[in-house]
């Protein structure tokens, strides 16, 4: 047992990497030992066979033998060791953290620094669970929100605190959809539907709501710094292809950081599409000062029964409408959602 703290103080063997009577080669790792919270590796100083291994966690005075190394001949004479007068120690060892083999493996896989992990095992030994907990804690550490990210965070919190959000979902049979531009297809249908449902088309100020004569639909766009929502002007008066071209132009400006304040002004409703991320339905957050937002899910082909009872493949998409119940009741919101579904299924 090497002297780690003070000669005569007890240490323990925490792991053997050889068996009783097993053959070892010079510089082979044979054991891990520990005194207080410092661990060291022990390497064989010679070729030979090991016997008289002390038990795991049995107290052994530092400087006392933990095993005997034989050269393997009939005399079974133990090999000389550094404790018997050799000029060099049995092994060059360094202090390090105490961790189980599985904890070390997981730490390498997850790139976790073991020196930052607090062990909960016996005598402070780091376990695999400790490593995973440390990684989870590191991921959850708060980071300061700055710039656009801070603005987005404030707006999201304000929306949640100042609205009474309710989300309705409805499937759309998109099997007959002809446009490859899903977001533009939905934006156009929303703008047409809002003509007959003015309670969802407009902006609020305090407890007052002002309905808009024309629907100007904001489209959520993910960029590196967060989320922006530039506005498509009167998409109901344009074709789906024209709406798609305008969305493409705004996406290019957003990613280049060249959107102007005018691009964000005047929105009366918002559409956000998470279908490209494989999301079916979700609860989008209202984009203040608007009172409603429509989420678009992924297109999925599923088996359904036709009128004759046969199973046929159909392509479905889920819409998620979040509205402020303080300004809009459930029934008119549901009727608007049904109208958008109708327009999409008619491919208007």
C-alpha cells in the first residue's frame, strides 16, 4: 500500500484487476487503492504471479503489503520490492478522483470532467449515476439571455401572463393538396377564413380589441438567434405561389439579418409551422398584440376507411389554434378552425 497521506494510516484496495495466482507482466495495472479521498493505481514492478491479495476495502496500513509477487519457480520466493530497499517505488502514481469503472466510461462518452463531479458512493467514490446527474445539472444551468433572445423571452412571458390561452386541434385531409408550399397554402387559407371571422383578426390593447379590415398574417421563422415573425400583407388577395415567393423573400432577409421594422409591423394573426421538425400538434404561444395563432403539424400518411369500408391511405395534417379566451369564445374559434380546414381540403 503506497504512502498516500501518512505512513501507518490505513488505506484500502478498492479494485483488483488480477486474480489470485494470476500471471502479470511488468507495468501491468493490478490494483486501485485509496486513502481518504485520494486514489492511486498500482502497477506490477516485475513479471510474475500474484498471491495473498488483501480483501477489497480491508484496512491496510500505508507502507504495508497488499499482495505478494512470485517469480513462478518451485521455490516460490517472493520477488524483491521497493519496500525492501529498492531505490524506486513500485509504481509511479498520481493523485486523482475516485470513480467506478462504469463512471469513468460514461464520463468519457459524455465528455464530463470527473474533477467537477461529487461522488455519492462509499468514501466519496463517483458512481455512474453521479456522472449522469452532473451532466443533467450542467445542461440545466441558466445562461443569460441577451439581444434578440432576451426580447423573445420577454415577449413569450408577457403573452403567457396577459392572455387566457386555449388550444383547439383539428385534422386536415391533405391528400389532394396540389401546392408543394405547405406554409403558404395554410397562410392563404387562414387569410381567406379570417374575412368571415373578424373576432380572431386584429389586435388588442389592454381590455380592448380592434378588428382589422384586412388580414395581414405574420409567419414564424427560425433563425440562429431565435424566432422572428415578419408579416405577409393581405395574402388572401394573392395566389398561393405568390405567398410562397413572399415567404421565401422574408426568410432570406431574416437569415441575413436584414429584416426592417416595417417587415414586422401590422400583423393581425400568426402562422407557425413545425411540421418540418416532425411535430404533429403543439400549443403555440400567441404573438401579442394579436389574439390568435395557428400551428401547423407534419404531413403523415395513415390508413383510413373510405365510405365503402375499405382501408385507403390518406395524408393528414393537424392544425393547432391557440386563441385568447378573454377576447374569443370557444365556439367562434372552433368555427374559424373548421373553416380553415374546409378551405384547405377544397384546396382553395
